[in-house]
C-alpha cells in the first residue's frame, strides 16, 4: 500500500497545525570581521496557541483564577 498525498494544503491548514502542535525556532548568529567574532546573538522563539502552551506549562499566568466559594471568608 502506497501513501498518498493530496497536495492541497493551504496556509490555513499550516497555521492550524502550528497553533495546535507548536513550533520552536532556534538561531545562533555570529558577526565576525577578519575571522574575529564581534557579536554573538542566540535567538529562541516558541509559536503556539495559548491552549498548547498552557498544556506544556508555559504562560500559566493566563490560566483562569478560581473564584472563592461563598463559604470561604473573603480578605479585604
């Protein structure tokens, strides 16, 4: 059995997959002059939907804060 590919992927399909699964980019850039490194930059970025990032433990500050129940005393 041969795998088949439809070839009809759109930018919306790509964006949906990136937001659902996530994408991590790492880049190291070194600027040198005459073989002597002058500037080094290390870049790391993560692109994903909020739900995906929360699933992997990122952006916990965006999780909803539970409200106190009516039986708990409130601190004012």
